[in-house]
C-alpha cells in the first residue's frame, strides 16, 4: 500500500511530517550549498595534500574530508531513489526511498556527534601543545586516530537508542525545541566545515581562487570521478 499522505512520495511524507516549515526551507538550501561547495573543497584538499600531510592536525582535516564524502554519497543515494519514487510511483521504490532517507539521516546524526568530539579533541590538543609544548609527544597521530574510531563506535551505539526519540509520536514541547535546533546544526554543519576549511588560511584561499579558470572549472563540476576517486592533484600554490 502506498503511503497515505497528502504528499505523493515517501520523501514528501517524511519531509512534511518530521520538519517545521523553517527546517523545510533550510534543509534543501543546506544540501544544495553542500553539493555546490564540495567539488571546490575536494580540489583544495587534494591540491594541498602534500603540505597538510605533515601538519599535526592533519588527522582532523583528513577525517572531515572522508566524513563529508560518506555524507554526500548517502545524500546522492537518497536523491536517486527519491527521483525513482517521484517518477515511477511504485510502492517498492517508495519504501526504498523512505529507508534511504532514514539511513542518510542516521549517518548525518552519527557524523554530527563524532564531529563534535573530534573538534573537542582538536581544541584540547592545540591548547595543551601551545601552553605545554613538551606534551606533543603524548598526542601521536595513531593514538588520535584510534580515539576517533572509538568515538565513532560509541556514537553509533548511543545513536541507535537516541535516534528513536526523533521519530516517536508523542513528544513534549521541550523535545520539539531540542529537535528543532539539533536539525539546524545537523544540516548546516557540512556547509560550515567546508567553508571553514576553504577560508582558514591564505594557502587554501589562493588555491581556491586558482580553480576559477575555464579548464579547472569544467573539470571540477563535470567530472564525477574526480570528486570521489582517491587521487592527488598536483600542487599549484605553495605558501
């Protein structure tokens, strides 16, 4: 049986029943901005990879890069089945579309929790190393990577329990308010991560500006493989 709703698709059923009007405007805007900025984000990351690979904070930079890739893949996966659902109007595609939306939301939920932990670890590391330089040896890259993996595993376990609150029928006003601000942070964070990286220093800005020419512009937007393949771009800007 197809979804009983005034909305003709599973996406519409989920979208109009779970989000406020403000969120319904903010979410597509955030998704569009994330998808538009991401090719430039990838270009700058790969161009400066050889330089940033030697930085003490590279573990955080690399984590956010890989995390955004997973988030974008889940978003494209959801949009693909949403398009099939909207065109075909078949119950199977409706159920797959709804399931893909839930999976994407769960991925965003987990990544949001881990992002906060990674930022906290990064802040503690930089604060400690700045005021106590001798403590740098206690923050090896492998240790931090294992901390991130452990945080991801813990967040997934916790999220499996907490995410059910989002979809319960009976919610208090307090839960609605928390959910409102949580959803704003959830969908805006990918945009903020990319913009923060692109504008964090002069090298990244100059690399970004160097991409504004017809050849590179066409390559960034038209080559899907360039966006998702694991390769390096030759550096064009040095300090």
